[in-house]
C-alpha cells in the first residue's frame, strides 16, 4: 500500500488551489474519509470529482478507489500520533525535551521515507547502477556531504564513482558524461540551481539520472528518470538540513545495500581487499 498521509503532506505546498482545498479537507480529519464517496469528497471540499481524481493520480494512485483503499488501510494501522512526534522546539524546552524531539523528528523522517519507497523503482535504480560505466554524484551544501558518503561506500566495492566539492567541477563532470554513465543528484528541495544545471548538462549527454529529492513536482524530479523520494520533518528554525539529511543518508544506505546484495560475492571479496586496519601499530 502507498502511504497517503505522507504524500499529501509532501505535495500540499505545490498543489493548485483546488488540489490544496482537497488536501486540507482530508488532512484536517483523515478519519472522515472512511466510507466517503468521491462525490461526497468533492462536495465537502468545494471541488469536483474530476479534481479529486486528478489529485489521486498526481499522488501516484490509479484513481479515487485505490487512493481511498490505501487511506483507510493506513488509518487502521496508524498506531502513533504524528502531530505529537512533530512538535517544534521552543525556548522553554529542557535538554531532555530537545533530545526527545530531535530524535523523534529523525525517526519519523526515516519511517515516512521508507513508506515512500517503491520496490520497483528501487530495483530499476539498482539495475542502472549495475550496468553503468560510472556513477557521477551531484549535490550542494548538506546534500554534498551525503554524496561524499555515497562516494566512499562505492569506492570500497570498486564501483567507479566521481564526486567534486566545487560546483564548476561538478558542471564539467556533467558535461563530460556519456550515455552509459549514471548521475545521482541530491537536493531535498529539488530546486538547487547548481544541481539543476548539472543535471540538464548530464541529460544532454544522454546520461540516466536518479534524483534523491522531496516527494513533489519539483524541477529536479521532473528532469530525473527515476525518483527516490525523501520525507522530512524539519524544525522551523533549522540552520541547516537535519531530518532531510538523515533521510537522504538512509536512501544511500539502501541503494548501497541493495547493490551489494545483488553482487554479493564480488562485493564481499572487494570489501575484504579494501579493508583498512585501524588498530594501532605495536612498537
């Protein structure tokens, strides 16, 4: 089943007026949707049945029936209060409160990202990784740190992989790509202009693109051949990526583990070969 509430929350910021009305109606009290028909939903949200169907399809469902079934199933399984987990940090919070809230945010982001993962899309991404000549990684800021983590992982198993700190170098890297190369682009917002420019250049060279970005119709997601969606529950006052960074790292870990799993013997041999002994040398 596809996670409905997560997808609604992720899409609402970029929804049209009619779509936003439907989403806000559903999210205000999801349980009210149980037993509701498409005509009742349209009437209660002051829209039309066709608008409801369009929204369902944009969220990845075949229509209202699949959307409704998934939502009812999700509500039946929901055993925690998401609002309680997503409380903002305030100046009155103790250190213990901060520990609990930050940890809950990160856990919630990981859980929701897992719900957004599609097995078929993940398998397609792994297939691209296995057959590509090399993997080129793109990202800025906190996403660059995640890209570096991916680079080190694939370096261990001898999968050709490229990453550059400098944006100009990343752009040159993109312009030098070939049709049998794979680009993995990281941007939570999906609107980082430097990453967008690099991916446009990579697409012009015929490269395949995997985007690790927020679940919504953003510029990066539209350019990509495959999208691995990130959910995040960031604090309002954040000074940098927090839960979104954790979610991106988790997707990289999943990609890496799935790749190693399908090339198990070769990867295990390479991991042994590239192991670095970190114990102190005896004098």
